[in-house]
């Protein structure tokens, strides 16, 4: 079931997630939705490479366990 995506800055976000964040999460927090998505993109940019490295290490450890 394709719900489509919305481009927010350099991100492509599910419309469902985009609407949820903008309509349910952000209101009442004094955070501008644009600021939220900009900050989220910054976090993803910073930590995605670290996460990929950790996932690779996890796969290597699991392969060692499986061989044992």
C-alpha cells in the first residue's frame, strides 16, 4: 500500500509520518515543524554512518556465533 512520500529539506519522509509529526507531535512543543525536520535531518546525517558501522559489526558477531 503506497502512501507516498513528502520531500522535507533533503529527506524523503512517508506522508503518514510527516502528517503525524506535524499534527500530533509538534503542536504544543513550541517547536516549529520546519525546525523539527531540519534537526532530524542533522541527526540522521550525523549518526547514520555510525549506525551502519554498528549494524555491520553486529552482523559479524552474529556470524561468529552462528559458526560456533
